[in-house]
C-alpha cells in the first residue's frame, strides 16, 4: 500500500496530500506495530517540498504516533530532529523543539538530542533560539546526569544578542543551579499555564489601580484547554476512548477572554473586582418555542458570580420594557447589582445581568436559585412594532431554576498524566489537604459510561489519552483550579461492581474546605 501511495503522492496538490496524511494517521492507530514502515514514509514526505499546512499535518501525525505508541517514540523524535535541521517554518520548528524538550528526557539516551537542540541556538533566528533554550532547560530539570553540561550551554546562551533568549537562559540557569526540586517542577517541568490575554489585562489593571499588595499570578485564569474537534477525535481516538489531549491545532481566542472584553462594555460591570475566571456552558431556562426564550450563562469571578440572561421576545404584537430576571438568592449569596434590558422588541435578543457575591462559607455556594422574568408589556402593531399606547402593564414569566454547581467554580487545566502524577505526589508531601469518600454509581452499565458521567459533571479534562472500554477498573485523573487560583487535584478510582460501578473519590487541595466541597458535591 505504501508503495502505491508513494507512486502518486508527489504529483498531487498539498490539499490532497493532507488527506493522504490523515489516512496514514488512521492506519498508524489501527496498526501500531507497523509504525516503523509508516514513520519512514512520513519522514520522506516531510523532506519533500510543501507548504506549512501540509508539513504541519505530517508533524501532527508523527507527534500523535509518538504520544500514543511508546515503541515509536525514539524513531519519531529522530525523524523530527532531522527535519528541524532544515525547517523553513518557524512555528513548526518551535513546536518540534517543545516536543523534544517534553519527550526527549524520557528516552533511553536523552543526550543524543542535545546537539540537535543546541544547533538551533547557534544557527536560527531569535524565536527558535528562545524555544531551544526552553527545551534545553527541560533536559537539565529531568536528567541529573546532563545538568552540568546543560548549565554550560545555558551560560553561553546568556551572551545572546536577543533579550528574550538571554532572559530565558538566565532564568533557567539560576533555577537549575539551585537544584530545588519544588522550584524546578513548578517553574520548568510543569509551569502554570495562564491565559495570556487575561494576564495582560490583570497586570494593566493592577498597575492602574496602584494596589499596594503584590500581584497574585494565581488570580489569573488558566490557559484554555482546547479539545479536539469531533472530526479529529474520530480520526485519532479509538472507539471506547476518552480524548483529553489538547488539540494540536492552534487554539482559537479564549472564551474567557472574549467574555471579559464583552463585559467591559456593559455599564455597571467594569467595577467587579478581580479577573473573569470561568465561563460555564449556556443553559436554557425556557423551552425553545415559548413566548419568551431565556438562556443563562454563568460568569465566575474570584468572589462574584455574574448571571447573564440572554432574552428573546418571540411575540410580534408586544414590546417589552424594563426586562429583568428576579433571582431568589439562596442563603449566603448577596445580590450586588441588577442590570435590566431597557427595551426588547419582537425577534430581538438582548442581555440582562445579575451580579451576586459568593458566600464566605464555601458549602453554601452549590445551590439553586428560583428565577422569574419580569417586564412591562406594551401592546403594539405587529407590522410596525410601534406601541398602541404609552402606558403598559406589568407581567412576569416563570423560569427554570438556575443551578450553581461545583463545575461553575472550577476551571480545567491542561496536564499530561506524568505531570499529574508528579503533582499528586508533591501535594502529598506539601501542605495539601486530602478529602476522600467512596460512592456507588448505580445504573451504570459500563465503566466507560461512569467515567464519562464523572468527567461531564465536573467539566474537567482527564489527563492523557485513555481507553476504558475493555477494562474492569480505571483510575481517572482530573487537574483543575478553583476560583481564586487554588490548585485542585482529583483522582477517581472506578471499578465494575455487581450493582453498577463503585468509585473511590479523592481530592487534594491547599484549602481543606475546597476539597470537602468537591467531595460533597459529587456525593
């Protein structure tokens, strides 16, 4: 088959070559033992002429094989090392250097990759040199035998002509020289991934407000985890698997960032302290074919909750004014502000807002709010939309309850399984609190169904690419961050039982009340 493909692949356009590469990716996942033949063919395609999208699709396929098939790791890394020796695409070279820094130290002979990486420091432009410095630091952090040599190379990089390269080299050099495992893990091996747009805005706000306290990086929401698209998932994930690896396609603008920008334009919402931390999925509070359609989106800040109610008027003979949603706040919650819709004509959609302050007692934060849509109705001519009279009458419309769940207060964090295991062990040694409970999940016909339900309930990303369909037990690892920047590590051990699925659920967090809250919410 490979010989047949090789006979015509050079004659087709890049668009069709990408289709061929995607087919080869599917073959690699279906026949993992054939990785050597398929990898050799892909590396030959990588050396041929082609545009960035075509080369990126090949690199993505090789990376997928490396991550899914341990036996193919060293062969794949070797092919990528050869490719970056003569790679004209900056973004692709940076991604490959990042992969070498992540996977190279875990191989049998990590020293073989140092030459390829350091060559980039000598021969390439500043962006690639900076990426190479970061990759070298990974080897210094994870390979103690190579640390002296890495320190020598980083010392040389401190003489670079580019500020970014020099700063990175100096930063990593001094961190590695301290040889403190905690610092090396938190700042080199698994640094905090924050949303850059939110970080920029938070820093600007901090400087503008002239706050006397130090800037807290944990107050910035983590970088968005971009899941693979449905099509990509079908290509790359075997049936019965749960995909959790971040997409290798460049992520779109963060949902958090876009909402934060939108809220800055709403009078009365600019004064909310802190940075927007989490945006929950919209929830319909009415049927889609009713007179008034209302959807609620929960926007979480460190100490406040903004409820955005998207309202649509489907009645052509009514003009609604002073449209607001009245919330029956539960114990501990305090309504800070209500922002109504001044006018809601027929077939138009506008947003009303309610700002609440979270209870100080965390156990009260998971609750339900009663909700009622209240407005003034003015009858009007359906053809013109002009009211028949200046005066209207008050009316209301009952809505579904607004549920505030634990998932509204936790943001997903991208982390591979190895990094999670290290963080879990470190949390056991540090001043973290553990909360544990055992649950029975009745009505679950399979382990896969139980895993999916837990993941959906917490709205977090499981670490690694996990296949659960053919197992009788499974350990689910879920990293996250609670509002306010508190790290949360969740481990659920699931096993098939006679009457369903049993689950040992463990949470580790620096705050005991947060760990207990998550356990209680699952129960």
